[in-house]
C-alpha cells in the first residue's frame, strides 16, 4: 500500500509543476544537510535534497522527450495504439524495463503535458461505451 501511495503522491506533485523549483530545493536541502549537526534536522534536509533530485530528474526527462513532439514516427506509433490491451501491455513492458511505476507514471505525465499523448490515448477505458 505504501508504494501505491508513494506513486500517487509523486504523480500529484509532478502535476503541480514543482519541477521549476528543483534546483532551489536541491541547494537548500544540500546546504542544510552539510551544515546542520542535529541528526533529525539532517534527515529532514536529506529528504528535501532527495525530492529536489527527483524533481530535477523529471525536468531532465521533460527536456529529453521534447524532440519527440516533432518526430513523426513516434507520433504515429502513439496514435496507432488502438486498443486498451495494447496500451496496457506497452505500459507493463515499459514499467518492467525501467523497474519503476513512478518513473513510468512521471514519463506519461511529461509526455501528456507536452501534447504527445492525449487523454484518450492513455486511459484504458476510452473505448467503453456508457
């Protein structure tokens, strides 16, 4: 249950666009960790440092995926996912490859925020009729 909560919180934090403050959080967390003596305070600043590094990693992934916006082969592949089963299998394969559901979720959020994935393209129930 903890992993599911962590993945949900990570996705929510990323959707709030806190990645813009990543370097400031890294600096603040690193300075606090280095200069404070109390182990309790150092632990708190290590958490800040770690979160800043995660956010900065998301920024780097966003910048790295930016060229895909104009890469027609990739866009065609994303549009060709026509069934929910295909999308689920591709998502499971990618998650197994990177060994992190949080990373997969973050990459999907980044791709969707850049317009590379539509809402209909990432929701498995899009073809269900009500």
